[in-house]
C-alpha cells in the first residue's frame, strides 16, 4: 500500500490484530497435531502437521511485521518473508483440500470438529 495509508491502517485496531489469527490457528496445529494426523488417513498420517502449524504461526508474526509495523516501507525484509510463508502455507492447504476432495483423507465436514 502507499505510504500515506500507513497512519490510517495503523489506527484501525482490528487491522492491527488480524495477523494474529494465523498465530492462533497455527498454534493449535503445532500444539495438538494429533487430531489432524488422525484425520489424514489413509494417505498422510505421517504428514508433519506440527511443522505446518509452526509455519502458519510464523506467518502471522511476519504478516504483522510486514503489514502493520513496516507498512509503507517497501524496503523491509518482512514483506518477502511474509510472501514466501503465505505462498508456501497456501500451497500446503490447497494440497490438503485436494486430498480431501479425492477421498484420501477423512477430515470431518466441519473443520472445527477436528479439535
């Protein structure tokens, strides 16, 4: 975003905290990967869900650094870190969704019931 947006974006509380929704979701997977592994059968019971959770959590912090702390500063290192983590996490989630659609995993229809 343009540098002149920085003050307006930082004044909106929900924008500042929105990056931490990734931290919450990622922390759940990092702390309790067992329910995810249980539903990843038959094909992917050994998938590193804990590592995925850590990557999602790190993405939350990188997003906060890039989009809140350093908003309007195009030369920050946090923007490419955020982009790489977000892209990798999105690809992994798309793979998991595809495996579910193909019937190779057994996740319940309501994701909240996994935990």
